[in-house]
C-alpha cells in the first residue's frame, strides 16, 4: 500500500471515529497533524460544529521528517459568536495575534509546548472573527 493510500485510510478512520463521538456540544478531537485537522475541520464545519478551544503538543520526528505539531480542538455546535476561524503555531504568539487582529480576528484559546530539543517554547493559538 502506498504512503498516500495509507494516509488516506488513516484520515478516513480518524474522521469516522472522531465524528461518531461528537454526539454532544463541547466535544474534543483526537490528536491530529495539520493535514488531518484541515480535512476534519471542513467536515465538522459542514455539520455545524465550530472550534472553541485548542491544545497543541510536540510530535516526534519519524525518519527525520515531521509535521512538528499535533493539535486537538474542542468543538461546539451552533456556535454563533464567530463567522470564521484560524489557527497557527510558532515561537512568537504575540506577533501572530497582532497579525490576526489586523485582519479582524480575536484570540480565543492558546496552548504551548517545548521544542524537540527543549531549547524554546512553541505556542499555538485559535482565533475567531
């Protein structure tokens, strides 16, 4: 099985398993990489779920290549306080927040984790507009 087919199978399983557990508002996803999160969030938004809380952690490198962050979102149904959302991570959350504020967003949730070598702290944020 090719790598892309394996990723598609894992992603489909993640979406099915996680979607099935979203019977009530305020449910939290499993840990996902950014590719999985993007696809999963599209599905959840069409179902009326909106992310309200973010949690991030470091992902160990496999074979020297890694998506360095895993993300977990808490979703609520029928969330009317925002029409759009964005998330990002980096070493300077304050700078990211200023950039998002300039585009009409407000920071609603944040998280942090240490880099692989422990040398610095990476932060992630969730913004609503």
